[in-house]
C-alpha cells in the first residue's frame, strides 16, 4: 500500500510525497505554509487522482517525461518524478491512481 509522507522543507513550508508500496516517490506536492493546507492537498490528490483527465503529461528539456496532477480549478497539486519512457510515465500515472485513494498518511514534519 502507498503512503503520503508529510515533511517540512528548509524554508519551513510543508510538503507531501506519495510513495508507492516499494517506497519509490511517485508524486511530490508544492510547498504549503501550514500543515492543514498540506493535508487538504492530500485530500485533493485522493479525489482528483481517480480522473485520468486531471493528469497533464509534459516533456522536460532533456526529453524525459513527467506529469502534473491538477485540481478542478487547474492548479497543480502534485508533480511526478522524471521518466525515461512514455510507458514508464503511464505506469507512474496508474500507480498514483491505485495508491492515492487508499494511501496512509505519515507525518514526519516534526523530525
């Protein structure tokens, strides 16, 4: 089962990473000024990850692929890692769709 990990950045913003069952990070959030906003971001990922149309596929300058998960208002709520192939990217999207709705949340922001 996947897991959302809440952590604190050097600038004191909160962020989350969604990790697959194998521990690999499959989605990373923006920075949030409060933990409650970060938790709302996780809730938004749970909802929007069920809708394939909310995944925006992009190509980086070096030719690798990545995706953004967008909320209903078009705001990016999470960004994937980089993938060498479109097949890898599609597997990443499927992993987010599978893991996000049922992932546990671990708060490591106090470490």
